């Protein structure tokens, strides 16, 4: 099975197993771009810093932190709505009790 990779999806991520990069045949021989060897590719791949390696993790953490903050805000809003509803119910019950007491005293 002879499957070729693309730039976005290389066949292998191992720099040693990748084909060496050479200038294209359509380029003139005396062009200003020299032939690129795999040693330059290896060096550039090894130049990635630890912070760059951890960027996806940091982004995932930030995303989760945002989702947790949104969930907390949603829970707080639901609690506030429930508290207001209970307060209105308590006020209605208190008013009904006051009316009942007034009716009992008058008769």
C-alpha cells in the first residue's frame, strides 16, 4: 500500500522517516533558494518550546474554566429566580393570613 501524505497530514510525524526536502524541478538551477536538507527540518522541529507543546492543554483548561463559570452563573440565576418566587408566595400567604385574622376579629 503506497499512500502519500500531505503537508497538513503527513504520512509520518517522525522527521527521520520523512522524505528529504529538495527544490522543485521547475526552479532554475541558479536560484536564490538553496536546497533544503533534513537537518534544517529536524532542527526547526526540535526548536519547539515546552510552552508551545502545552498550548492545547492551556486552551482546554481555559475553555473548561469558562464553561464552569457559565454553569455557576446559570445556577446562581436559577437560585435567584426560585428565591423570588418563594418570596412572592410567602408574601401572598402572609397577606391571606392577615385577612383571615382580620375577618376573625371583626366577626
